[in-house]
């Protein structure tokens, strides 16, 4: 008996709901039919009408991108990739999304997007640009020689890869110049470590580092200082004070010193050193 009463309590509310729904349907004005009632609820039917097309989104994104509104542009490009992955605009969106990340200083995120583009579209005509931008992401991460030099190391490798695979691309000249600047940055980092050893009275470590620089980078602009400092250490006369004057430029050298295609590495390195001495 209790089970029957319980079942009845469960059935009665459900029956009341059905009755209420039927009453509502019959009370609709005009052609008050169930079909008409349900037609007033879209259930997503109008959602597609309110969604912007891939062409509209691409135009909007490029307008934002052109004026430097990279955050809004990125959102539109990402929407194209998510909603219209097979549209003609998706390829543009993939590339420009990486550019947006790059120009907002998110170099790690940009590099991953550039690498994904290259992997998915290895024969696309934009690949040389993409490879150059990968190098630029690395190059832009290099800060000071007294900090992590991995950005400069990665930049040298990335630009080398571009120059090897696409030696005649429109980006060759600048890639070579920036590659030289990144290499100079790394040499300056090595020399900075040697000066640090001198300051810490670790003269053997300093001499070992200086000999390495002289042997491996004979064209580096810091070479005269390295040779002079090594000579003092080998003569048993290490500098005790004023070590600041032995330090090289702490920041990334100006890549434009290597921009002239006809210049040799030796000439531009000397020019860079003379320019720093004049400052």
C-alpha cells in the first residue's frame, strides 16, 4: 500500500505538468498550436544567422591588426580558426595570430604558433617569413649579457636554419645581420663571465675563459680587451680596481652594424667597438 501511494505521488505532479502545458497551448491567441508555440523558441536556429562569417571576421581582424589593436585582432583570428578551420581565411588567421602574439611581446607563444604553421604548411610561400620570425622571437628574448643567454643562442640557431634552407629569401640580409649581433652578444656574455672570475679572484678560471674566447672568436669586437686582460693575468698583475672599464656592452649589439652586405665581420666588429668607445 505504501508503495502504491508513493507511486501515485510521483505520477500526480507529472500529470499536473502535462495538464498545465496542454492548457497553455490551447490558450494561445490566433493559430494557437503547439507547433507555433515551439516556433517562438529558436533552440539555436538563429544562432548561425547572428554569427559573423569568416570573411567578415577576417576583415575585422585585419582592420584591428593594421592599427595595432592586436588583442582584438587575435580574438577574431582565433574565432576564425575555431569556427572555420577549413575556410580560405583560416590560413591567414593562423599566421596573423602568431604575429599578434609577437607584437604584444609574447615571444614564447608566438614561436609555438609559428612552428605549428611551418609544420602544418611546409610548402607555403610564407615559410621563409615564418622561419625568420622564429629567429626574431629568440632574438627578442635576449636581454643583457649578465642574464640568461639562451635567447641569443636560439637566435643563432634559428637564423642559421633559415639561411641554410632559404639562402635567397627576402629576409637573408637582415637574418645575417641579426645572427652576427646575437653571436657578438654571446661572446660578450663569455667575456663578462671571465671578468666576474677576475673580480672573484678565480684567476685560473678567468684565464681559461679568455683563452677560449680568443681561440673561438678571433673576430669579436671584445677581443682586444680579452687579450689585454689575459696578458695581465698571466703576468701576475690582475686588475684590482676599476673592473667596470673592462666590461663590454651589457645589451644586444645593434644589428644594423652588420646590415651592409659588403661589410666583413671584422670591419663591422671594429666599427661596433669604436662606436661604443665614443659613447
